C-alpha cells in the first residue's frame, strides 16, 4: 500500500502516493487516512513533511481533517475553498470573449444532456426560476434566478464531471459575468427577450429535444455575447 | 493591500487574501510575494501558518519557491504536479461514458475554434502526426501521435482556458482512454478508418470551416464511443 520514500521534495511524494492510491481505487471517498504517526512509520519521512502534504490536500478540498478523529478523503467536493482553475485563469488575464467561449462550450453540452435526463420535478424548479426572472421586483433576485436556472440545467445533465467543471470555473465566470448579467437582466427592454429565451430553453427540455435545447441555449448565449462586446467597447 | 487576520483557520485566510489580490489584479504572474517575515508582520499570524499556506499554494502549482530568492506567483501553469479535477473525478468513479461526454464537449469546441485560428505551420504539424499515425510501425508511437494530434488542435483553439481545462482533466482521460486508444489505434482494420477520420478533421481545419470541423470531430469521437461501449461490455 504505502511505500517508503527516498526523495528530496518529500511532501510531493506523499501527495503522489495518495493520488496513485486514489486512481487505483485503494482510497475512496470518505475513507480515513492512516494517522500521522503511521504515515511517518510507513513512509520513513518527517512528521513535518506529512503535515505539509495533508494540509495542502485539505486546502485543495480533497482531504478533510476532523478534530480528534483524523484525516479523511472528503465525501463531497462542492463548495471547496479553493478553485485552482479559477485562480489560474484570473492570473492569465483572459479576455471576456475567451471566458464566454468556455461558457458556450459547457452550457450547450449541459443543455443537450439535460434534455435526455430531465425529470418533471426538475422542470418545475426551472419554471419557478423563470417566474422569478419575470416577476420579481428585486434586481438581485432576478440575477440569482438567472444564475440558478443555468446551474440547475448543469445539474440535470446528469454528468458529474461537466457539472463540476462548470462549478470549478464559476467564480471566474461570476467575476466577469455578474456585471453583464445585472445589466442585461435588469434593462427593461431586454428583460422580456431574456425571459423568452429562457422559456425556449425550458420548452426544448420539456420536449426532451437535445438539438432544440442546444439551439435555444446557443441563441441565448449569442445574445449575451452581443451585450458583452458592447460593454467591452464601453469600458475599455 | 494585506490586512491583519482574525480567524481560527488562519492559513485559509492567507490563501483567501492572496486569491483576492490575484482576482483584483494586484498580484500578477511572475510577481514576488512579500517575504515570510513581512507576511508575519502584515497579517499578524504565525510563521507556521504562513508557511502552510505558501506550501499548499506551491503544491497546487500556483506559487513557486526559488531557493534564496523567495516566493513567486508562477509564470506558467503547465505540468503542474497536481491536477485537482482529475483526482476528484477519479474519486467520483465516473463512468467511461461520462468521461467520454467531457471529451466530446471539449474537443468539438476546440475543433470549432481551431478552424478560425489555425496557421499553415500548425497544419504542417498536424499533417506530420497523421503521417506517423498512418506509417509508424511502433504501436506506442502511433498512440502518441493520435494524442498529440488532439492536443495540438486544443492549442490551436487559441483559447487558453479551454486548452487548460482539457489538460487539467488529461490524466483522467489518459487513465480511462489510453487502453481504448491502444486497442483502436492498433487494430489493423480500424487503423485505416481512424486515419481517414483524422484526415477529415484536418481537411476541415485547412478549409477554415468550423462547422465541418465540429462534424468531423464528432464523427471521430462517435466511432471511439462505439469501441468504448464494446470494451465496457467485454470487461464488465
């Protein structure tokens, strides 16, 4: 299972071994890791290096440290503190257009998959978001309803990986898109168009029509893109 | 810039502050971070907590520690030790089909974007990979040529984010797909079909025809999907 380590960057080796055990299925979600003392014995390295590695895995959101109980592979990865992809993308200074392209890539696929997997209960939830988008008097509420609508579709895709890729870039999306969303969602003349676009997406999902869902999502995102370009021109 | 920290999980706060400074553009790629001593003074927390945070960021691949020089925001994020998404996805025990859907999502988009951005030099490189796929007598060489062909197209997309998402799930893809690739690429009767599919993709890119590139990529991935399903049935 664990092998003694001979290397200079020892904490890296701890992580590589844990990663390998995960990829081989030896370590699974919720599993308890050996105690720090056991790891010291098994790997033949200092307690400091073990702690560094465990702390890093905790920060990434892979390992959970429970007071008095020990270290565990986390059961769920939602709301992890750190989204490495988002931060790296922020450093990259990507253009609004590039970020928008990522959104198109992910959300046309979630729409396509959701059309195959959506339940009547999901449809009710999506309908409620559209109602809020149409009728709420609070602009923040409307923006949140819009956002929830899109995340719900990703959830309905039934693909954990794709849903997670969307979430792992969501703080990036939010940072760039939230302003655009506020502007577009709340311009009176745009609101009706937006509600219609969301209804079209929902109707395609109700019909379990993947192709129509992709088309409706693409049209909606094309409309947003036109606004982003407009805003970019204004603000740059 | 930095603010003193009042919290129990202090290392988390260090990371949140660094993340915020990145998102605001105060910290940029290649920038030197304040020294450990300065961070201790500015944040009012222990050197141990500072080190834990920095070490975690180093492990994630965001910070680079240079002997005798200090800590820097990394200049490039390729070949980072740790791919959090891949590891989390491995833990999720995703199905082959789910992973294949991620691949379809990413690679139809990279094909579409590459058609708009590809240069004549890129086309030459892609042609060389196809020649190797067709003519090499070594099955490992052929598999590598196949893989390189797909990564090169992602690079040609001109979208750093999408290229990076593909790379951040690549060890997951490789773990699941490498066997399939070996089987498909090296079955004599399949090889010719595969070469034709790759030629079709390249031809669409040469014509700068996004729609045709998406169609050709989709046909190629559909063919791979049929083999994956076949293999799944055999091995499960």
